[in-house]
C-alpha cells in the first residue's frame, strides 16, 4: 500500500440501481452531518453512522448545501428555480423561495445568500430567525456567490449590462451590504471565482484564457497564468499555497510560491472533472470520465501525489467523490453502492 492511499471502510448498498443523474453529497462544515442524494431522495446521516440515515426527504436535487452545524439544508429542485430551506432534525420546511438562480451559506452558517433570477440582486437571510436580513444592489446583474472564510465578505461577479465584456468582481460587506472593493481586468470578464482558505486571495478564470490570483488587501494581481480554457472549477489547497483548476482540457495545478504550472492530466479532452486537496496539502483527489465512447467509459477516481507529481491510485467510480471537511473520509459511488474510504 502507498504511503498516501485510500483504505476501504464499508459501503452502503442500494436496493435498486442508483440514480446517478442526481447523486450528490453535501457535508456540514463541522463534519457532523452528511446529506446524500440516493435512490429515494435526500438521505441525512450523522457522520459517525453513514450507513443508517436519520431523515429522508423524498426529493431529488443536484444542488444542495448544509449549514455549518448541519442544522439546515438548502436545496433547489431541478431547474425550476424553487429553493427550499429544511430543518434537518425534523424535516420541516422553514423557507420556500421562487426564481432562485444561486444560493450559498456563509461558512459560519449564520447567513443564507440568494440570487433571484428575476432581479439579479442578492438577498441575505438570517438563518437563526429565517428572515430577510438585507438586500445587496449593485450597478448590474449579480452572479456567482463566494463567501470569505471569516463570513464577513461576499464576492460576486457583477455583469456589465451595457456590453457584457467588462464584468467585474465585487466584494461586499455582509453586515452593511455596501461595496468594499472592485477587482477589475479591463474589457475581459471573469467566469468563476474562489476565495483562498486564508482569505488573502481570490482566484478567477477569465474569458481571455487566463487565471488571475488577486491580492484582496491591495486589490492588485498577485499571480497571472495563461491557460487553454476560459472556465474551470477552482480549488485552493488548505494552506493556500497551491491552486487547482478542473477544466474541460484537463487538471491544472499552480504554485503560488513559484508561479509554477503543472498539467496533471490532459489526456481526456472534453470530459468532466472535479476533485479536492487532502488536508495535508500533498494529495490531490480528482475524478474523470470519458463519455465519448459507446457505451461511455466508467468514471475513475485518481490520486495524485503533489510532491512527486505521480499518480498513485486509480479506482472505478460512477460519480465525482466527496471528501469530508477534515479530509479523513471519502465517499464514492457505483451503480448499486456508495463506498466509504479512509484517506491515509
């Protein structure tokens, strides 16, 4: 067995084939509650017992988030724009909103941010009272939601309604609803954004095939990378020293210390990617699937050693894996079972 590896712990066997179109996993930030979309809806588990659920909500969803302590679950129903806020202990519906395009909990779980597709503005809800807290109105349509790790700042991409080529990253004071800063690359729009765990940086992909890592304190570019894609799922390592981009063209790893750029995988052009760093910063776990064949090839979980830049493990999996907040437990899914792994 490799020094860094996955060790099988147990599995959850489904009575019927899993609906992989809907399978997804959400963890509470404290790691105590897990929501898993399976064959009959959303299953809520205590993290200490991933085999037996304490609540089942008979609704399928692709998008769901748990609050920091796991007391609340927010999810949307397909593409209808309806968003629900549930109390996980009882399954009671606390809030229903229509025409919602995006939503997210703050890291401390005290705020639920919502973008209404009909207005393009941001509504902040107090999760304790389940009531509106304030509304953030910018100079254009707001999209994308990213909270700072300390929950005091909300980053969005504000659309330039005049020409749509000069969208900007806006930073908002969550307490006051006022604009704190604007991160702007002239005449080129950002497509996605991500805060670093230490709160110092915001990484963004751009339409001119660049990634910029912004220094939030000074509002200036800290690193810029020329890439071959305009959109990717971004994630920082827990120590904020590395950035990974899961793009259609492959998996790309960037060092913020040396400006070094490594292509982890580029042999599956046009496929879906997603993954995460281990808490030790030296292991990258990601998923890919080549769906160009007939029938499509099954998905695979790959373990990549960041230090040696070598792949150390390959595991079949029908869907993207999910890692617990402490980085110790990994969930993967096949047609009839969810496998539970210990990350060593």
